[in-house]
């Protein structure tokens, strides 16, 4: 195999791996959106409900970005009803957890995802680096939200996520 041919195959392999990553991330965003939608529906606290709706919007918008990227590649994207149901089930469980405990449990998961997404971003095809960075940055925004909540910065905790959103939810009436 000649050098140019080998480089072409490597690029195809990288592109195929990145496409699989996008499909996996899309499913993850469906799951996350369902979790937050369910938690918001059951939250009695208006301020927390708003924050959860902000997180739900972040997952939804990121899912939509990924779906558009997949469709541009000719990949038909459908939301997995099974992943949505799993997210709803987990959302009902999480809704019963006190907020601070939820944040403490959420943080290590987010840190793990950020590390995974950074790795995927580093190995993404050059043409897809901006998309990969967007996916990583959305997770960083979630992590920053959680860190602010845990640091007692509830008043500005949603700002990193809100800055990321194109269509943020309406804040609750004062």
C-alpha cells in the first residue's frame, strides 16, 4: 500500500469513528434531555425548576447540532424512544434526590464526560474539530454550572449554560 492510499484509509477510519461518536453523543443528549425534562416536571422549587429547564435546553440544542451534522453526512437521525424512556426513569429517581446530593453525584460524571469528550475532540478529523469542541464545551458548561452550585453560587450558576444557549427558557416571574 502506498503512502497516499494509506493516509486516505486512515482518514476514512477517523471519519467513521467520529461519525459513530456523533451517533453515540446524539443518543446521550436524548437521554440527558429526558432526564432534565422529567426532573423539571416534578420539581416544586421554581428556581431549581428553571435551572433544570436551562440544562434541558442545553441537551436539546446540543442534540440538534449533532443531528444536523449527522444529516449533513447523509445519516438519518431518529431519537431513540428507548433512550428517552431510560432518561425519564432515571429523571424520576434523581428528582427524589436532594439538590446538593444530586450536584455532588453529578460532578464526577461530568468530569469523566469532559475528559472523554476532550479525547474525542483531539482525535476528530480536522474538518470536524469545531463540532467536537462544541460538544466538549457544552459539557464544560454543565460542569461549571455544577461547580458553581457546589460553591454556593446559586445566583449565577446557570450563566455558563445560558451563554451557550441559542433559545434559553424564560426565567420564572419574580
